[in-house]
């Protein structure tokens, strides 16, 4: 059996937009296909842990997965014409209130991360919410139907395992909460 060498044509090729919608664009550069956020929109992801060492998680139905997903609260930064110049800290605070009903006295930027760099250009700013106060019902906007969970960090592994056993999808960003338990298993 002969092994064919794959020619990496992306090195010499210009980026081509194959299709673009309101929020995403599919692109191709040589033989490499990928997806980008339209208009350079990025996301803000919030790690919200209260004074009693409980973390706020949300679950919501995700159309691409065709099922509910357990996630950290998150949302798009500057996703409409009204807030095109929005900064990540403002978006994070807005999304935390909308999704969970909690506000934060302070948002600390942890850093910029890429969720799946082999196929998506999207980045997200991870922010740590400090000084949480319950200010509303949460649940999202429009028809999001978000359910908020306040989970003790000590119970996070069991909580995620139980949701996975129910058939819920688990967002990769929850690995940061599970890592200490995974590493401890050795």
C-alpha cells in the first residue's frame, strides 16, 4: 500500500469566504476549511464562583448538538449594532445577569482562549466574576429557556457525571473545573 503525500495548499492560498450569515462564515484557504465568527465577533465566558465555593453553570438547548448542553455562562461580545463597540467585561456582566440572574461587583479578565483552533477561528475571553449578588430571575432572553445551576465545587465531578448520564452534552470549558479531580486520579 502506497502512502500519498498530502499537499498543504493552504500555505500559498488566499482566504475565500464560501458562505456568510449573520454570525458565522465558512471559509477555505487552499485545502483547509474552517468557520469564523462574522464581523470578528468573539465571546465572553464567565467563571462565577460565590463566597460559599459554589459555581454557576447553565444548561440550554444547542441546535447543532440537538440536545441540552451544560456550560459556563457565556455570550457574544458586540453581537448587535446597538453594542458593536462593547468590551468583554461589559458583555460578561450583561450575560451573567441575563442567564443566571446574578450580578458581579467585579469582572477579572483571565485571558483569551481558542475553543477549537483546528476548525474555528473563534476566541473567547475568560472572565472571573467576583462579588456575586442575586438580582433577578435569569433564564436568558427571548426564547433561550436557560436553567441555572449553583453547584458546590466539591460536587462538580458528580454533578457533571450525572448530567452526562442523563444524555446532556458537556461543554469543553468545564474541564477547568474537573481538571483537579482528573489529575488527582493519576
